[in-house]
C-alpha cells in the first residue's frame, strides 16, 4: 500500500507535463506559416522556393514560340504575347491583350495577359509590387511562393513572381506567374494564371508562353 | 524526486519534442484548394480604359468589367 501512496503524485506530475506538451504543440501549430498564409496577410517576407513549383520559376528563360502558336501584339506595339493553339483571344482592359482556354464546365484552364506598364513597377521591386497590388486592389490572401530576378526575355530582362491567391468574388483559387519585363523602348507585364488545383498541368504551357514573350 | 519519476518526466519531455517535430514538418506541406474556378459571367467589353481613380477596382462586376473583377484571374494592370 505504501507503493500506491507514492505513485499518486507521480502520476499527477506525468499528467501535468503531458497536458502542457499537448498545449504547447497545439499553440505552435496554430502559429505556423501555413496558418498565417490563410489569415489574409500576404506573404511579404520574401521569396521562398518550396517544392518543385517554386523551383521552376528559376528555370524560366527566353525561348521562341513554336511555329504553330498564335500571337497578339499590344496596341502600343511594345510586346508580343504568344499562346498555344488551344487558347484563344479574350476581352480585357483597353491597351492590353489576353488569351484563355476554358474547360467543358466553362471554368478557366489557362489564362494569359499582357499589359503595358501602368504604375510604379520596377524590376527590383516587382514581386512585392505584384503581391501588394493583388492584395489591395483585387483579391484576398495572396501568398508569394517564389520570385526570380534577372530573367532573360526575348528583347529584354524581367523579374517574376510565383504566387497564389483567392478571389474576393466567387472565391476562386488561382496560381500565377507574373513578370515585369523591360525592353529597350517599352516595359510591360505578362501574367500566366490557372486554377491552383490544376497548376501542375497548367504551369508547363504557361511558362512556355511566358518564355516566348517578346518585348521591344 | 525518485528515479522513476525522473524517468517519467524525461519521457514526457521526449513526447514534447516528438510532437513539436511533427508540427514543424507540416509547415512545408503544400496547400491546394479545391475551389472551382469559373470564367467571368459577362466576359469583357474590351475594357473601359482610363479609370485610374486609384481607389482599387470595385468587385462584383465593377470597375472595368473585365474578368478579374468577376472571379477571373487577375490581369497585369498596375493601378487600375
């Protein structure tokens, strides 16, 4: 019986320590980056390259489009957007060009847009500019996955950011590569986007189209 | 403190470490949403141009009425 008297406080101590362990672990998980990414605060902490999706942006480099592709020239003639035959031109803002491919249900499969420089975009500050712009003007919860500077384009150099966001309207979740490109006489932005769930399949043709983007 | 109690406490601390390690490893797990993405209902009108009000694009078919105001992907505009 003497043994049972001494084991009671021992069991109590173990129970206390175990409870603290679970509480500390739960608190730590709640404050994880993943949780922060869904808190509505954009990922402004800098470029990261998790997994293969983030790494692919660093392989982006100028490459001429296949002969079978289609081309759209910006109205100011500052750049040429190339896109595969599965995509077609879609309406957009005046002064811009866009192309898209839709699925059977009418949802986007692929989206490309080229827009002349309109604001304070710079090569050095492009990733943060884009993330801030998406956060403040159009969508919620943008999250920067990776960024790359000094990217070679046909006729110029650019900076690119790979990010993901959820739209305010309809809560659509997209992943995009957005590049700001400076040519000799013009600067513009090219966007390649697709539903986040389809990014693994969509990133190939979108990156190929961005690589074929030609600036002047 | 008895040696048995010490061993028990050490075991509990090991449990803390194991749980923390499991939590940390989940940080790099990619998150993928299952939201369905849809094309803009009305499409664009070629864009209204202008509209550099600086106040952001109103949502729900506001602003320049292009796809990114209707749940479509964001275009490359810099300030409209």
